[in-house]
């Protein structure tokens, strides 16, 4: 066999191999696209279905089966929603709890994460290990101690009891600490100290602006957590005027002939703040990582 024949065979083998790899890659991309589409449908469908049910009355909900037709009872359901619960008061209470809780959580967790990342003190690793390990404890185990402490300090039926105990979380401190260790060079901190900045000034003016990606992620997590809280408000909030939205929606499910159209309308409206929060915070996650850190 001549040299040219060998080269031709070799080129043919390589082309065949490249075609096979390209075909497999395309098939994997198609399979991945199908999986993503199915996942998106499964995720979005409950919200779309809730919005559709909010336009129907009780008879249509239980009598039409699965239908994607839009009903004509939206205005009636909205009137019933305001009649069966203090809906907008509950929405305001949830916004207050989520906003205050998230804001203070960002402050406390950023301080705690900064301290664990920068300060060297005896027992730091043990304390941090205990902090991380506490994330494995089921929250329901702390429900009774939580109730007893709140009752002892006189914060029953008070929104402070809902957000204050959860403003400092192990996950938040862990997230910020890991971000500081991985993304903020020690030389930057040393330069700030050489310029005469104290620890708090270094934290506030140098480190905090660099925490934006981590804090944006933490803000989403904490806001969703506070907004979705149910067991803790159920334990400490007893007056309907103080109910958060999860409590208010749950409180009407036991009444005779529950107007599920109104309940679904309330559920759909209550989802909107979470969507707005995510859209806002997601922009912050991709903002300049070093903006404001080295500006003189």
C-alpha cells in the first residue's frame, strides 16, 4: 500500500471519527434541551394553573376538570378575597417582615462572615465547624424552644418575634465567609490598614462593596425564607390583623364552602413579590465585583 493510500485512509478515519463526535454532541444537546424544556414546564405549570383557577368560581374549579380556559370570575374572586381575610394587611405584614429581616440579616451575616474570614482567634475553626454543623439540625426541633423564648421575653403576637431570631443564619455566615476567603485578597485588607483604616472602616468601605454577589444571593435566599415562613408565625402570631400572607391564606381553608378561586387569586398575587425580588437581585449578582473598592 502506497504512502498516499495510507494518508487517504487515515484522513477518512479522522473524518468519520469527527462526524461521530459531532453527531453525539448534537444528540446530547438535543437531549439536554428536551430535559430543560420539561423541567421548565413542570416548574411553571403550578403557577400558571393557580393563575387560571383564580379566574374561576368554585363550581368551575371542581366541575370542568383540566381546562386552560380563562374564567370570568376574577372580579368576584377579588371581592371575596378581601371579604374572607385582611389580604392586603397580610401582604403588608409579609413585606415588612421580609424586608426588615432580610436587611438586618445581610448586615449581621456579612459581619459574621467577615470576622470568621479575617480574624484569627482561639477556637475559630471549632466554632465555625459547629456553625456549619448546625445547618443539619431540622428547624422543627427548635420550634418549642423558640416559642418558650418568645413567650418569656414578651414578644407574643409581635412581628419582631418572627424576623429577629432568624436574622443571623449559619448559611449566611458560611456563604459570606467563603466569598471573602476566595475573592478578596489579603493585600487589599493590608493596604487599607496601612492607609489608617480601622477594622470597621475596612469592613464597611473596602470589603462590603466586594460582597455584592454573595449578598445578592443571600438576599434572595433570606427574602424567600421570610416570605414563605409559616410555622413560626403560626406559633407566635394570634391576631388576624398581624397574620402574614401564608397564615392568612391557610386560615380560610377550614371555612364552609371555601372559595378556592379567591384563595388561588391570593396565592397568585403573593407570588409576585418573590418574582420581583429575584429579578432585582439577579442583576446585582452580575454587577461589578470590585466597584467602589479601590476608588480614591
